[in-house]
């Protein structure tokens, strides 16, 4: 049962433009959401997170938006850079008795072109 | 501050063998979680350890086990390896804040296990 969904397997964006990655979830118990970036043969690198008490969190070029009523979050990267080319995963936690457990989406491959 | 380290980085085993993977968390982090990443299933939670106790377990067979030591280092073991166990095994550490507040997990580079 996939509780976190990233419906776009890939995204191509020009350098300098905005990248928008989307994520939907089904479990209303989730209260903490994270975005990770992953290069091949490496572990995921934490990018940014948001608690369910907020609807926006910003860190440099990265902004995460949370719409609880729609059970939807998005990651905006502005401006996109070639080094941003990677797979991006959204993750969620906060279920009952979910110690140390993140539920991950399937990932979105981002390619930033010159 | 050093990040999460995992050893070995690459491992090749044959069916029926067993394997032990090691994870050293970030200094001060007491929680260690393990995940399996495969192309078909994505990132799947295996289990989590805190203060040498398994607090949570995912839906994996009993062949997958783990433990945590008093210095928070953790090991996971897979016995009677199957071809389908070929995957990238990732560990992540977090501070595990009091009161059950959700905390950010930081991942190691992973161990790539190939079962022949």
C-alpha cells in the first residue's frame, strides 16, 4: 500500500528556471515531511523538511509547500542548476508507533539542461 | 561532524550464505534505521534501533535481523541469502527527540549487496 506517491517519474528543466516536484500522501496521521536528493550509488541527502503545523518552509533555493487538506506537498527549486540533476524523494512520518520509519515515494528523476 | 558511515560499501555473496553489514551513526545520534532500496520496490523500511532495542520493524522475513551496541553502532544480518536480496542497504541515524517528536534522518552511503 503506497501511502506516499510521486506520480511524475521524471522532470526536465532548463538551467535557471524553476523545478517543481510534487508529492501526494494518503495517511492523515503523517505530521512530518521531508525531501531528499539522491545521486546514483550514494545515500539520500536531506534537503528540507516541513512540519504539519506549517504550510511553507524555505531554505535558500529550496521551498517546500504543504497543503494538508489536499494531502499534497511540493518542492520548488529556484533557480535550477546542473548540480541539481538527481533523483528526488519525498518522505513522510508520524504514523502511530512509527519509530524511525519514513515512508518514501518512488522518486522523481530531475534533469537540468543547459 | 562526521556523517553516517557504512561498511563495507560493496559486497558479493552467493545464495544461501549470510552477510553482516555495519553502520556507525552521527555522533550523538541514538536512533538507527535500516532501509532496503531496489528498483522495483523503492526504499523500504527494515527496522529501527534505539538504546540497543528494536523499536520498530517493517514487513521483511525473519532472515533479516539487526542489533545495536551501547555506542549506538548498528549491524544488520541477512541469513540464507536469496537472489532477491540484491539491493542497496541504507542506514540512517537521528537524534530521536524526547516525546516522540519526529526527527530528521541522515543517511549513510549504503552497502551495495549482490547475491549470485
